[in-house]
């Protein structure tokens, strides 16, 4: 699950900036140690998406405990055209990049 969280955090917040990954990692070079609180916060953030966006993100990033699916495989599973799955993924990533969503996750106590 840690790799899936790394992938989604890097896609949402980027690799070269201060990211969610920085908050979840113990230190650079070590394996990520994801606390239950961090998992809960990420789950809360993802559940703020539309149901279709949530489902696509879970499949494409492997957040459902399964291996991440390609856009083609997610398309086959959902019955949606490949271009639509790609569009949904991009819409979800754009929503997750919205500062208000990220700040609510960071500032949550």
C-alpha cells in the first residue's frame, strides 16, 4: 500500500515540491511508514471525490489493495471508454491538487 500512496501523492503534489509524501516519510531513503492517522486522512481526501472518480483512483493507483491497473484495464473493469477513464483520472487529480483540499488534510487535528 505504501507504493500506491507514494504514487498518488507524487501525481497529486509533484515530486520536486514539499508534498504529502514528505509528511508520510520517516526520512529520505527509508521505506515509508504510513500511520493509521495518515491513511485515514488520505481516505478522507479521496472520499471527497465523486464516486466515479474515487473508483478510478482506487483502481489506477492500486489503493484498493490490488495491483494498480492500467487505464485500459480500468476501462475494461468499469465498462467506460479508455479516454473517459483517463479524463476521470485527470479530473480527480486536478481536484486533489486544489489548495483547499490539501490544506484541510494538513491542518486536520
